C-alpha cells in the first residue's frame, strides 16, 4: 500500500529508529526505498541487517553525493506502492500514521494528490509550528501558507501515480534544491488535504539541511533562483511575493549572472532591494 522513501546521508545512528516506526504501521507497507547519498558511515551494513528483519521489501540504492532531490527522483521513479511517504532518516512515523493517511486518501477526490498533517519535535515533544485553522482543509501548499498563515514543517503522503508526473530539476554540480519548488508545481495542478492529525516526529540535526539551508542555497544558485523565480507565478498575495522578492534579490547579488529579471518581477525586486541587500551582507559575514 505505502512506499516509504528515505534519502539518507551519514545517518546510520537513526536508521533503525525509522525502521521500527515503519514496522508499526499495521501491515500497510509495500516497500521501503532507501537512497544513500554517498554516506561514509555504517549505513549500508545496517540496512542489510534491517532488511533481513523486515516483513516488506527493502530496496537500498547507493549514489555519489548528489543531494536529496536527486535521491528523491530515483526513489520516486521506482515506487510501486499506491501511496508514497517521504520519511527523512532522522525522523520517524507515529503509530497509526499510515492507517490514518490511508483513510483520507482512499476516499479523496481525483484532484487531490495527497494528505498533509502535523509534526511534533523529538527534542521537545510538542507541535512544530501552528495547527491548521480548521480540522480539514483542501487547498494547495502555497495557499495553506499564504492564505491560512500556517507555519512549521508538515508531513504526509501522496498518490504515487500522480507524484510520478513531477521531477526535481537537477543542475550539474548543485547538491541542494528546495523541495517546495516541486510541491508548488504540484499545487498548481492538484490539491492536498490538510488535517490536524499527527503523522511524524522530526529530530532536527545541527548538520541537517534545515540548519545549513542558506549556505547550501548559495552554492546551488541555479536551483535557488529557479525556485524564487517560479514563486512569482503562483496565485499568492502581494505580501508573499514581496517576501519572495527579498530572497530573490538577496541571491541574485550572490550570483548576478544566473538570472534574467522579468518585467513583472521588477516592481517587487526594486521595492525589496534594500532588505535583500541587508540579507546579502549578512550572508557574507556569516559564511566568510
């Protein structure tokens, strides 16, 4: 029923915890696909041991260190389950998460691609960000942030057939891409069901993608500028576009040759330039 996809990089110490949480999902797991993004720790050996204990197929794929987005492209292309859940290697599913997600997805309309719920923090055992203002909302991921002002990481699952329609752009030499770029593209065609259910416990790491995001975005500038450029095409508020323009001008200053400004962005970028410049200077001081 569910394909669980886990991209991982030097997270052997957390893999078994994720494995145990998957095993608790009431026999709803079709397969677990792990993509190892060039780990130098004991990940491969540990996965081999876990595979012998699993009651479902475990697919282990190795790749040179290329980034989570490349790992996701490989895993999604191989997914066979009816639904796909992306579970980071340092996170874990809560009991009955898949059963709850399945109950919503089984009865969802055709224009819905997935289900999204709340997460709790492993460190503090409390809700990450804010709850949804209603117990069930059907809309796009950018609408839930812009119109409903929902904050914090949220996780869920998607219908595999529809998810396979989308790929993460890959740029040579770039190992980071904001996942929201693809989720925004998905949201232009399909909707999600957002529910006040708890699905995932997240264990933030000091060396994880979240904590090192700015530096990675600077190094992967083509993907970064593509994300902020496409954001202007979304049906979001002027204030959301202004905030996006701050980051667009900020990252353009890092690599001005990688973007072609369009006329319809110009107003926002001119308005946002002073703040974008401030963040650019901050980046130079922080990352020097």
